[in-house]
C-alpha cells in the first residue's frame, strides 16, 4: 500500500486512519462530474479541488488500506453524488425559465394579435366613416349647387313678403326643408369628422402599442432562446454526469474482487500484529504473575517464619514458667511432707507447650486501574477521528454485510515532522517500515505490566523514528516524527493502545 503519488489528482493534508474493516464503502449513486463542458474560472477550480479534498478525507476516514487511485475514484463519486441534486435543480430551474419565457411569448403574441385585430377594426371603421363623410359632402354639394342655380336660397322673410297666394307658402316650405336638410348634413358631417379624428387617435395609439408589444415579443423570444440554450446545457451536464458516474461505478465494480482480497489480506495482517502483541503480553503477564506469586510466597513464608519463631519463643517462655512453678510446688509439697512425717508426694511435671506452626498465607493485592500507567498524549494536536464503531454511510455499499467498521485508534491532526514522544516509560518492541501493510513507518512500545495489566502503544504513518527494537525509553522521550507514510493521504498520527491483548480506546487510559 502507498500514499497518493504526485501524478495523481491531489495531495491532501488530513488525518488518516488504521481500521479493522468490516465494510468497504463504495459510493454508487450518480453525482455531478468535475469535467463539465464550458469555461472554468480559477475560483471554480479551487472550489472543485476543495470539494474533492474533503471527500478524499472522508473516504480515508471511512475506508482503510485503499490505494490512492481507488480512494480518489470513490471521492469523485461522492462529489458527484453531492452535486447531482444541484445539477438536477439547475436543470429544473432552466426548464422552468423556458416554460415562463414560452408563456410570456405566447401571452405577448396574443396581445399583438388582439391589438392587430383592433387596428383592423379601427381601419375598417375609418373607411366607413370616410365613405359616409363623402356621401354627406356630396349632399351638401348638391344643396349648394341647387341654391347657386336658383340665385341663392332666399331667407324666409323675403319669401314670405314676396309670396303671393298659396304658391308662396309652398315655396316657403320647400326652402325650409332645404335648409333643414342642409343643416342636418352639416351636423352629420361635423359628427363624422369628430368620430374620424377620435378613430385616427385610437389608431395611432394601437399602432404604438403594436410596435411596443412586438419589441417586447422579440425580447421575450430572445430570452426564451437563451433559456432553452441554458436548459440544453444543463441537460448536457446531467447526461454527462450520469455517463461519467456509470463509468466510475463500473470501474469500481470491476475492481471489487481485487479490493476485497487486498482488504482481507491487510485485515489478516493487522489482526496478526494484534495477536502477536497479545501473545507477548500474555507471556509478560504470566511472567509477572509468577514473579508476583514468588514474591508473595516469599513474603508469606517470611511472615509465617516470624510468626512461628514468635510462637516458639512464647511457648518456651510458657514452659519455663510452668517448670519453675512446678519445681516450687514440688519443694513446698516435700517440705510439708517432711514436717508431717508423711510420704513425699510425686513431683508435679507440667506438660510442655508445643505451638502449632503457622502456614504461609498468600494474599494477592487487588488489580490496579489501567490509568496507573500514567499515559500522556504522544503529540500536541486536535483529535480528528475517534475510536470505535462507525456505521456504513448511507448511500454506500456494505461489501461484507456487517454494517460498518471499527476505527482501532485515534487520529491526531498534526503536521508532518511533528515531534513524537513516548506516552509512558517502556521498551521498543518494533521500529520498522512497511512491516504492516498500510502502516508505513511504525513504532510499538511495550509499557510492561502494572497491577496485572499489560499495555502496548502503536504509532503509524511516521516520517521517521529515532529508536530501535530493545531500547528502553522514558516517559516524554523523543521517539520519532509524524508523517504520511503508508496508506495515508495527509500528515497525521494514528495512535493505538493494546491492553491485555485487546485494542481499546486510548482516551480511557490518559
């Protein structure tokens, strides 16, 4: 396994992880491509690079021991997945703009048609008005011609004064009828002229409206075309997205057996390392137990010897006192017998006191807390990934069917070259390169057995180490420098703790 090569897409500074993988997460949902057609600005390229870097970081936090090209492919798919909704929304928005522009074009076309129909009606009305005005002018002309031929139309008074008999009154009626016809024709002509002027004004207004509507319609047509072009471009992006995503998904599916085999091999190697450490810790604990038992036995035997000696001394003193008391009793009895001339009684001999020996009793001390190792943080920096179970992210494939993976340590997000210090005193068990696939340069420290607990610490992805196997180190001693070797796409430290043969959360020991 190796980190990202210079010829590959990006280099990313981010905390990586060493994990016991139970699932390989490969994104299969469609998403937006990074190589869409059209001009690309510098800030857009920066955004794309940042998005891909972030996705590679997330991939490295969720998928362990993948080659950089696989991690990059998965990261690109995740970028696509994240950008697909936006692309689809952009396409929907563009289609909405097309519909809105089309509706506006249609509405303007209807208004132009209505305005044109109004213009046609006004024009027709003007023609009718002109015809009626012509007829009226003709009537007025006929009246004027007749008056001219008759020497002028006489006034009513002159006709009345000059009239004789009934013929005069008849002539008067004709004159008045002629005057009425002439006045009616003139009034009608005035009305027709006023109507004509109003129609002409309406016609001008309608023609201006038609010009304005046609201008708006032309603009709306242009906007509709722009909207259609944008929609076509967005559709091309989505189509390319689907095509590119399918290709990447096919690529990953084809590599699936290789990836699974590699992950299985790496997982086996990582478990074997833990098993080896566990076996060494088992032996350490057994040796420590035997030494503790021997120590406790020696202490118990010493306590029993001292107690037996104390009891023997006490018994000897008791026997001495008993013998003295018996001798005094015998003397008094003999004296009393002599005075009374009686037989001397048998001497009193006290039974000696023999103390029971004390057997050694071994009382093991209670086991101490793992915190008794006094573990401290090996570097100063933020923890970017914690210990424990991580479920398979939604939208991904759980290859092994277990629903997630276990992050076996914690990651410190520190720069390459950050000094690495021993978190507690101990012995260097391993200081090597690429002995564990994906781990890069590593150090394993044995902190021995304290209170019945055995502790070892693992440090992966180092730039270098300054200690060797078998070397004793003190707490806080410089042992190496952090880096990004092995399966890592960014500078960080992966830190593990193995307690009594099992990987545990380092935070519970510090």
